[in-house]
C-alpha cells in the first residue's frame, strides 16, 4: 500500500508576499510527482498544499493579510521547534500506529521535513517564552472513496499548528487535582491503548467531563486486568516520586509511548535519579512524595492531589509544584528555550 495523495495543511495567517512555497514543499514532495503549478491569493481560509500523483494540479496557498511580526523578543535566526527526537520519534511512533490501523506509514524524512516546514511557516505565531508554545498536531487519515470495511485507497497527511497557552486551566505550574476512575478503563491488553488514534480520545470524555464538574482537572485510569495499577491520565503519562526514585508505568501496549515521557526519563537519569519503568500500584501512588504528568501539551504538570474511593492524598504544599516536578519541568524547558546547554543534541534550528 502506498500514498496516492498527500496534503500538508497549516492553519495560520501570513501575508502572501512572505509565503515561501517551494521551501515548504520539500517536506511533502513525492517521488512520483512530475510537476506542479504554484499559485497564491489573499483570502481568509487556511493555507493548503496538495500533491496528487502525476497530475498537474495547482498547489494553492491562501493567507489573510497580516503585516509584520509580533513585538516579542525571539531570536528568529535560532528558532527551534523543540526537541530533535520529538519529530523523529513521533515519525517512528506514527509509522507503528499506521501499521496497526492498516495505513501506509509516512516516511520519516518526509515527516520530519514537513514538521520543520510547518514551524518555519508559522514562526510569526510562536508565543514569547513563558507565554505559551506552538502546538503541532500531525494527522494521517483515510481520504479515498470507499464504503466497505477495508483500508482506504488514498490517505492524507495533514499537520495543524496553533499557538496555545497552558493545558490546564490554573496555569502551567499550578498543581492539578486528579481522581482515579473506578468504572471505566481507557484501554485493555491487546487493544488500541498504545496507538495514537483519534478513537482513543472520545471515550475518555464522559469520565473527564464528570470529573471536571466535580472540581477535578482530569482522571487517572487503572489497568483493565486487575484494577490495581495506574496506567495514564486522559491525555498524558503519569510518574510517581519517592525520594530519588522516579517510577512510570511500562510500555506494554496499553499506554502511549510519549516523547515527553521519554525525554523526562533521560533527563532524570542524567540528574542522578533512579528511573524505573514499572507498574505503580494505586497504594504506592497514594504513599508517594510526588506525582506528576507529562505530555506534548501538558509538558510537565505537578499533581496537587489524588483521590481514590473517597480518600484524598495531597502532595502540593501551599499550591506549589513538587520539588522534583519543578526540577524536571525546568530541565526540559531550559533546553527547549536554550537557557541551558543542550548536551543531548535535541534542539533543532529551523
């Protein structure tokens, strides 16, 4: 199976004079494309690049009129989209997920190139340091015509970007209150829990919305086999801290192999912590010194309290993030924002 069509779409607003279409096309070109016509016009719809086989279809770039860059202090010559392994590991994860869903994988070089082009195209909308980030969401979907149960004859690779603030309502470093879900499970062994698929998100909404009505920020799910061990929060991985030991649930096909999770594991070990990828029982979590979550949008978030069967375990003191949580957050964001030396070679200028 192979791509018969590929589209890169970015939601952004730029003046048409500053669109660099040929540079952006490098991330989405296919070997079978013989030629393409490029056109641009001023309008108020998202920009779209579309390549379809050997057909000479126009590639249209559309942008609303927005002159000048925002008045923020950013070194535009050293603008980086974050960690090097975010794109490459995401490409690898995307390939595995695609295989699980009978989709053709996007080649890593093409995937990474498209992410870089997306960031370059949207650099006017990267928030100032400390004010937010540019959230990038790649999406692979079946777009060819088919009514029967089977793989689509054509797929579209799309990347969305948006300037965002902190994921949780209280702010990036404000500790969050979580409740352990006792009725539903997010995933089961042999299922789709470790696959980055849209279908893994809508089922968690019913419990998440109920939790928010009760005053909690989100829900922690237990394993479906024993109801004894933490798996992950609705949209992020979970860690526990006891002294100099940090634990996080192992990758066994029921939780997502988050890039931020992997980054924190590496950074923690570099700082002398013992990091164990082992099951965390609910009792162990309730007795931990700290609990925190990690994710692309969440980054690193301190858990202020965990509630299970009516029992509430409070970790945060005076509304402040835990010491280890804050250390991990600062270590990661300092590298991303070039405040500290990048010994891992993670930062990629765009």
